[in-house]
C-alpha cells in the first residue's frame, strides 16, 4: 500500500509514497482508504522516482495521509 503525500484537486492527481512496499505498475485502478472507509479511487500513471508515484483521481474526497490499496 502507499500513502498519499500530496493532493492537487485542481489538476486531478495525487502523489503517493510507496517506500515500504512494491511500486504498482501504471494504468491500474487503486482504491483510497481513510481508516477502514473507502473514500476514493485513483488510476496509476507512472513513477516520479523509486518510491513516489503519481495517480489520477477518478472519484472521491482524497486527502493527504489517506492510504492507497488495490482491494
């Protein structure tokens, strides 16, 4: 899983930190959770470096600190 570090609602993307888990491939849908509640959905777009990933916001109210998981 990754942790949301930055949310740009105007441009519709997030930056997530995957430092402690495997970086997901591009073009996959992931769900965003705040605690146990699913709050949004993103589509991975690509890496910015070895631990940070950019993803487009598909829907939801995503905030810094939320977690990104595939399920």
